[in-house]
């Protein structure tokens, strides 16, 4: 009686020959072993010489040796959320027209006053202020839409 062999790909079950089944499992075991070895590192002894091969994972000690200082109050979750927020802001800024983008970057990133920018762009102070408010509302709406998805 012939034994039936199955492999699962993307949640689907496929019937395969014994040769395909063995090859697939061999490659999975090799990948698992390779990733384990890469994560844990290893020590190689060659006569009196001992070599340590680094792992893919980085320890705090390794970071400190490289001159990267982690503060005691370092919060990974906050850092990841901040990067995500920054990414969302960049995406939202990319949707602005060139004029809108210039107004926002000059005021908020280059720290120009509304009066200075209005003079540079030949707008009245009131007109520039209204444009800025409109752009900020546009950004806010875009960010809210993105977050709600």
C-alpha cells in the first residue's frame, strides 16, 4: 500500500510524491538549522585558535562595543511608534502641492515666521495664515484617514 504525502503551502494542502515530500522537508530542516545557527552564532576551534562567528542578533554589549549608547529610559515601543508616526507624516506631506509643501516646510521645519514667508511669496499675512490653516486641516484629515484604516 502506497503512503500518501502532503505538504502545506499558504494554508493549502497538496498531495505530492514521496520524492517531493522528502526534498521539501529536507530543505525546511536545512533552513531551520541555518537560521538557528545564524541566530545563536558559533565557536570554531582550530588547534589552539578559537574563533567566534557572530550571530544575526545583536546584544546590548555588542552595541556598546560599537559605541552606541542606550539610555536607561530607552523605550523601544515609543521609538517604534515615533518612527511610524514620522513615516505617516512623510506620506501625508508627499500628498501636498509644491506650494503647500513649501509653506509647511518653511514655517515648521525652517522656522520662518508667517510674516517673513508672506513677504517672500508676495502674500498678505492674513492670506498666508488662512492657507496655512487650510493645509494643516488637509494634513490632519489625511492622517486621521490613514490611522483609521
